[in-house]
DNA sequence: CTTTCTGCAAACTCTTTGCACTCGT
DNA sequence: ACGAGTGCAAAGAGTTTGCAGAAAG
C-alpha cells in the first residue's frame, strides 16, 4: 500500500473543497479543528502538500502573506484586493490558451499559468470613497 | 527634507537595475557587498522596500521561495521554470488591457496585474530529454 | 504486524525591527 | 546639529521536520 486514507486528510480536503475564500493553512487548521479537535497545524501542512501533489488542490501565492489554497481546478484568474486582502475568482479569459501555443513553439513546456489582478475590490472602493 | 540619498540605497538600486535575473534580497545583498563590504542584509531589505514604495522596483512573488525583485517597469509576463527556478521575462500579450476595462465596469479599481506561466524552460526541457 | 501518519515541539527560512551609532543635509 | 539611515543581532511570521507513539491496511 502507498497512501493511507486518514480522517485528517479527508477533513483537510473537505474544508478546502467547501471553502470559497482561498483560506491560508492556518484558516484550514482552524476549520478542521471544529471536527477533529486534536489535529495539529503540522499535519494540516503535510496534508495540504499531499493534496497539492495529488493535484486535488492548488496553491495560490499572492501577496506578501501566507500561501492560500484552492480546490477550484478549472482554469480561472484571481483578483486580489490590496485593502481587505480578499482574493476572488474571475472567470478565465478566452484569449489565454493561444499564448501557450506560442510558448511551446519556442521550446517551453507549459504546465500551468496564473493571472492575478491587483487593486481595490468594489466593496473597499465604495468604502474608501464614502470616507 | 524627507528621503536621503545614501550610498546603500544607490547601490541597491543599481544592482537591481543592472540585474536581468530577478534576484532575491539575498542575491542583491551579495552583489551590493562587492562594492560596499559592510552593508547589512537588513539594510538591503529596507532599501528594497523603499524602492518598491517609490515605484522604481517591483516585487515578483512566484514560487515557494523568497520574493524576487525587478526594475523592469514596462508591463510584461513571466515564465518560471519549475526545474531550475529561473524566471524569464516574456513580452506582454496585447489582449490583456481589454480585461481591465471589463473589471472597472464591475466596480474594481485595477492598479496592477501579473501573468505567470509555469513549466519547464527550453534548456531544462532539453536536458531532461537527453537524460 | 507493518508502515504510514500523527501530535508535538523544535528547527529553519525569510523578513522585519529595536537600538545605539553614523552620516547626509 | 538634527534626524533619517545604518549595522547588528534578536525577534517574528510562516513552514518544515525529527521523533515516539497511534492507527490504517
């Protein structure tokens, strides 16, 4: 046997899959603890790594803070609000796959891509204006 | 007076500006030390922050390792090789500005964007094939 | 039973910071 | 000479890891 199915792994995946807010490892830990009170942060980190290696979860590295996790596997883009730090999903542009082809012609092997927009989200933009 | 022009700040900017390989803070430190032997890593970090705040340098946060710095201010995309960790510049797609407009219509205030492709660069792709 | 996984705590990496001193202006 | 900037070393955040014991198959 190679990989075991543990409560900790299942719960970690369930939390990331249910989340729609790109949680950090610490967020995931807090949420998993609601079900498994004794799970440690180290285990959450190990299981997140495992899920990423299995391709069931993706890492989103944006901004100066911690890595964030996402079980949305369909290609999509992100918007990061520099005021509230919230990351929202954007539906993917149609134009993008074309660029991959041109890179492949130049000898690159492209396995992934991310586009992130930065700025102020509508909610924070409104709040800023009214202050 | 507000900001002073120190040897350390000048040298830090000169190194980033001359670099074409997206150096980490530690890289920048090593290179600046060739001219100012007593400069500390903390000072390099503080000066890199200052340059970023001034808009003379950009931070590139890709991959699990440290932040990397770039004085190339024209819009461009990145390719990160997952084997050798090298980040290369790609000329920017023409299609991208269009998407910003559509985000603005939805209430986002867009101040920046990055697109990164992941995979294997031509050199590593060749090396892998021949092994 | 065997081997992987876990909890815990310590270690590690990257970055920031407090303090006394230095150096631009 | 005033105060922003510096070097140094210690502290912080985020993440990884060694180990002894727990538990999946």
